[in-house]
């Protein structure tokens, strides 16, 4: 497996060096910028969910939290496996496009791929139609880590799978208590809590206003 993966790593990094300059620069920037897109989508999901029911809002809030848990799990696994980065370990490979991380910043699994996989999966729970954006974005983010030379292919595959599995498990386990907290916050006397959670569905807000006028 190591020989096969090292060979695939060499092939990808060789193609990366033969790629047009604009593509190499885009990959270097995109490997980080893609995660910022997920952050923006989390923010939009939370804002839209303020007008949704308590369950939808709870899932929108849990999405970035579950992604953070997946990231922590990947960091723990990194320290256990302690796999050296291919930009140092693979002999005869082209130099990495991105700076090779320092010794001790291990390779398996890819944190970027873990975050991308977790973000993509949980955002689909927030809004199913997002799968058309989040799935390709996660795959591109993961592949870019191999393309710029800082991860093996198996690092990013493991990261994607880990991110999806952990984040979905966290959402599944935490949704019920999160729904209770959302309901309590929406009924709270605190204006900050009510602003964060929003008024809920428009129908509920309008019926409340009508009731008040009576």
C-alpha cells in the first residue's frame, strides 16, 4: 500500500509541476480558501435557520460544532499514527508547491480533508440542495492537499471519511438536547438569546403578533 500510494503521490505532484502557473497558484490559494467558503456557508445557514423551526435551527448550529469535533479527532489520530509528511518521506518526488509543514506536524489523516468532509456532510443536513456545492468543494479541497504536495492520497481519503462519520454522529447524538436548548432560548427573556436563535417560523411570529394585537 505504501509503495502504491507513494507512486500515486509522485504522479500527482509531477503533474502539478507540469501544470500551468495559474493552476498551481490557484491550488496553493484554494487549499486554504476552500475552508473559508464552508465558514461562510455555516454563517448563512445559521442566519436562515433563525426563521426555521427549532430542529432546523439546532442542526444549523450543530453543523460547525460537529465539524470542530471532527477536527479534534483528526488531531488526536495524527498524534497516534505519527506518519511523516510525503514532502519529506518520498524520495524522488517533485518538491511540494506548498511549504512542507515542520517535523511533528504529522500527515495522517489530513485535517483539511477532515474539515472539508465534515463541513460538506453537515451542511447537507442544513439544506439538502447544498450537496451540489459542498460535495465537489470537499473533494477539491482534499485533492488539493495532495496536489500541492503535503499529503498522501490515503491521508485525504481517510480525512474525508473521518470528517463525515464523526460529524454526522455528533449531530445525531446532540440534536435532541440542542432542540431543547433552542426552544428555551427562543422563550428566554434575554434579547441576546432571542436574537441569536431568531423568532422561528414566520407563521409562528405572525400568529404571535396577531395574538398580541387582540
